[in-house]
C-alpha cells in the first residue's frame, strides 16, 4: 500500500540537510589537525653536535611486532664517527608498508633515537619506495602535518614525544 | 666401576637423591631448582667460588651464606636457595649489586646483549636500580688481545673462567689475571697476542661481554640470528658446532657440546675459518678455458655440456683425485658416475684407510680416562687433530702417562712396541686402559698401529683403544663411499685422458699436479680461483662444508650429520653430479637424503638418514680378521737429518683466505732434537740453513724435546721442495 505522506517526510529530512553547515572537509586541501599523540612516520634523531643518537642496537627491530625494521651495525672509527656509542647503524631501514605504527620501537629505544612523528601521508606508487632508508628517516618530514593543541586533551604527552 | 653411593639432600624442601660428591649446583638442578652461577663450569676443573653468585644457606654450617658451587652433596644436607631463604636472596642481590658497581651500561652496544648471563641473572635475582652515584672505573677498550679476540676490561667481572681455561684446559697459560684485588685484570704477556690454538673458547666461556670474537663484532644480535647444528669439516675430529647465520651469511661458529667427541671445545680454525666462504677469489660461475683468453665464465648448461664432452672424449681413461673433504654422498655420487657410468675405477684417494682400527674403537672422550697413552708418529697431535690434544692434556691431568714415540719412523716403532722385550710394550700389555694413537704419515690407514694393538692384547680389553688420526676431514667416509660404488677394478690408464680433481685440497696436492701434467684434460672442482688457475680446462665451482647437506665420518668412525648453514652462491656438487650422471645413464639423486639411503644399505647397516642424529652415536667395535702389519716403507738413507714434514693446523686453502688467522700461521721454523742441536751447535732461535740437493731454505731453529735425534721437522709450507734428507747448519 503506497504511503505518499511518508515519502514526503523522508525527503523533508534530506532537504533539511541542505541548510546545515557540512561536517565533511575537503581532505587534500584541508587537513584536520591530528591528535597530539598520533603516531605517524618515524623520525631518527641526532644530537646537537651532529652525531646520530642511534647506536644500531636493534632493540627496535626486536620489539617490532611487524618485523619491519632492519638494522645492520658497524663500528665507529676515529675518522668516521657516526654515533655517540661504539657502534652505529650502517643500514637502518623501515618498511612503511608493513609498519603498524604501534610505537613499540620508540618505547624500546634506549637512546630516544627513534620516535614516531605525525606525518601520515606516506602512500607511494611502488612498494619499493615504502622502504625508508636511514637518510630519509634522519631528514625532517617534507610535509607539515597540523597537530591539534595538546592543551585540548588531558592525556599526557610521553617524554620521548615532547621534542618530536 | 662400582655404583656410587646415593645421598639424600633437601633443596628448598624438595628431597632429591644424587650420587655422593655431586656438586650442589647439579643437585639443585636435579630437584628442579636453579642456583645462578657465573664462574662455575665443571669442565674447567675444580670450582673456585670467585663470583659469589651461587650463595645459598645450608643448615648446620656457619650462619652465613655458602658458595654452593664449592660444596658437594652430603647425606642429610638441608639447602635453602634464594627461593626460600631471605639470607640467600639478600646475598645474591648484594653480589649482583657489587658486580654491577663497575659494570658499564653498554648493553645496547655490547655484542653479548641478549645472550648475556649477567643480564639474565640481574633481571631475575638482582636489584632493580642502582645506588651507585660515582663514576665507574674505565679502561681503554676494546683491547685486541689477538686478531680474533677483543677484551673489554670495563665489562669484566673477574670470574676467572678464561684464565682457568687457559691454565687448566688448553694449558697454554697465556691468559692470566694480573695485579690484585680490585686492581685485578685479565691480560696476556706483555702485549703478546693470545696465540693458543683454542683461544676462541674463552669468548664462549665469558659470562659477560668482556671477551668477544672480533669476527662477530657488531655483526648481529641474538634475536636476529638463526642457529644451524652441524659438524666442523676442517679436521678429522668432526667437532659438533652450531653455526650462527644472519641474512644468509655465516656470522660465527660456536661449539655444540658432544661430550664424547669434543667436550664442548673447538679449535680456532673451526671457529674462525668460516671467513673463507666470502673469499675474494671464490668461484661462483663455472670457468672454461678458451684459447688465448684463459679461463672464462660459462653458463651452467654450457659447463655441463663441456664436462660431458671431456668425459666422453677420455674414453674411460679417467683418474679421479679426491680431497677427503667431500661429504660421503658427494663421494658416492661421483664414484657412481665414474665407476658405473664410465668404467673409470682409478682414483687418487685422499689417504690410505684401513678398517683394522675399527676393532679397537672407542669414543675420543675415553682418552681422558686412559691410563697409559702412546702417541706414535711424526706429526704433533695438535696440528693434525687439535681436540685430541685437549683430550690428551685431560688424560695427563687425570694421572695418565702420555708417551710420544716413533718420530721419524712410526711403523718401526710399532713393530718394536709389539715385540716381547720392549719396556713400553710390556706396560701397555699390563695396563687396563691403554690407548694407542697414530699421528703421522705412512700409517697405512692405521693398519700398523692396529696390528700392534692386536699383538699387545688390546682385543680382550674393552677399555683399550686405538685411534688413527687421518689427514683429511672425511677421508674415511670418502674412501668407504668410493669403494662402495662398485666392486669392479680396472687398469690404471696410461696415458691419462682426463684428470678429475675434486676439491681444493686435491688441487693443491703436488702429486695430483704432477698427474695433471700427464693428462690430456683436467676438470677441477674448487672453491677458489687460486687452486684452479693455470692447469684446469674446466672449473666447476665447489662448496664448503658449511654449505652442504650430508654426512661425514670422523676419525673414530662416527657417522655425523652435516647440515647446510647457508645457501652456497652456486649449485652444490651433488646437483651437477646428478645431472652429469643422468647423461651417462647413471641414476644419482641430487638429494643427499636419497643418496645416503642408497649407500646406507651397503655400508652403514641401513641406518636411515633421519636417525644419524644431532649427537651421533658411535658404532660398536667391528671385529677384524687376522691383522698383519704391512711392510714399513723404506726409510731414506743418507747423510744428514731425516726431514719430517707435517701439515700445520693453520694452513690450507680456507685458512689462507682468512686475514684474522694470519698470525696463527706457522713460523718459518725447523724443529730439532736437543741432541742434534747440541751436536750442530745450534741454539733455539738461531738462523739456520736447511739444505738438500741444491735447494736451501733459511729457517729459524726451535728445539723440541719430543723429537728423537736424527730428525728435522718442518711445516709443509716452509719445507717446499726439500728432499727427504737434509743438512742443517748455522747460517
């Protein structure tokens, strides 16, 4: 049995929305600030004197549940001093397509050498490009990701995240 | 042996019965309770209680914590470990806090991190945080105490395991503790490198990261590695080893205690020579000689075609030279191809092997319990089979007498021993646990020494034994496999149509090289270019023992399983032997398990491949028929000293390619007996000229009390072209 009145009511709901302010955002142009503790692309850090904080201990690789970190260490020599410790990471690679951004690597790191940043736009056309090398991880992210004001949230920012 | 008396001990309220005299650490383990230790290691001799980690409370003893490792189980003993005793708990906690006072927080950069007893025990028994606020003691680090071992004194906890190994196992005494008390530190003599043959074992004994192998420095972490249990294929002992691999590369070799074979020790050759896998001149593609251009890389199809062409062209006039480092399966596959496929029965076998010694078979560990040991032969035991030397030292410590005889003429010495009126022979007859060891050349595969043992009545004494130390790692297995492939015999070909050289050892053998001069063509299978360049027409790449699956037979006659630790850069020998055999209508499987199954029926009593086992058992004694010693080779006559050559442990194609082991290579020395030295007015360290028919070598003199007069002993690589009789004079 047709119910013309119900049909009109239904369209009424639809037409009402036209006069409301949209809650969607035009994503690539407009970026929503991420939550301050959001875990995005990793970043490797240096000391102020230029030495890398990472000593290539592989604890991040051990902690990683997705097994996406590969570290090959080598020894610092007087003419080739890379890190502050005896050893440094000769190869440091993160496979971003495998990473689940759990943040265990920054928890495991004894030197706060690796932290997770806020960048999430890390899609690529080729899988190979998803493997981030040490140079890419040491460099600051190219794109800036807006971050929401930490004051808006009552969750504390972990100490290792403060400088990220 | 009598059954030991059992005593009842209570550990944390659990009653256990153990033989009287068992250490308290083992007693607790029998009760399922762990007493933590750092310095305790029964293989190093009596416990010293240096680390104080094993403190427990024992009722009836003074009311202070007792070091469990120094106590033995007594009847009615009541022991309380840290599980139930607050006293012991506090004591262990305090011990760890003291140890950690000066231990640096190096764990992230320390190679031991992750497999470190100090880390583990601190987690379980130690304090959670430090109260130490002063700067820690520092030293220069790391100090290379040899090219293969680095020492980090900051990390050292002075457990004295390493010095005890050096003093009472290897007995080299090169690693010692200097100074006293808190100033104690581990050191070698005046910056001399730690040159012992077994030095690498201290890196495995060290419970912290103080002594570490330089070859493993920063190479891998314990959670990134795989471990492959296999056996070492560098000498006839066949020590059981665990090979650590990471990302398809061998990173280190550790011992895998087989109490009957190696007792958990391995020599430095076995531990550090793995570097040859990545040698610069490693052959990875087949090489084919092309006119005017020398050896050029060829594809595998082309190489197998060429090999087939050469084998056909030789029309059965083929000689096969074997190295003795092939696996049993490879040797059998090759034998089947040559013997059944081509009718070529002539082979240059790596060495003579006699099954006569199998009638007096004993595990190597039995040497340590022997009463009287006679070593017959020219070669120092530690150069030929280094672990046997450790067993001999253990025997000496246990009160056995070790006599070396027959330097310069082993066969004659054997005959003399078996004689009625020989003093040493009489004592061997009377002894309950006598052992005879042949260490030298010309032993006829042990036939001499076995015949001697037979006449000395070893047959009726189950604790007596005979060991023949072969020259090659798997010579026994290779010879057995070669003879198992066919019963036919054939005439020696002359002229030789094709010489097939298998392995680097055969390729560097001068007698094989001289055969090559008479051969129309040469096919060589070698790992390294250096072994094949200049004389081979076709080179097929070889693989190393770490890259093969199969079985090895060691000097006791123990069949042991070899496992592939890493994938070789080239197909292994069995793969192309199988292909090549197919072209001659012979069926050889490319899988070692299948080949072994076929061979096992014939010579290993049908033992399945899967049951060779990780800790292989020793076959029982095999009765031998009437034993007759072959006639001894004629000793060369002439003026001057008889030259005795020996092959040093640190020599050969693999060791030459490992730069870390260069310092262990034999010095250019001639060893002389004290009598000869006095007669020739030569002092130790003098430069001498060793001359024979026109060739001369300048060497340094060393006086060896174990040598008999009339003999000069020189390492193979320094003897070079010297003849059998040499004249020695001061330069």
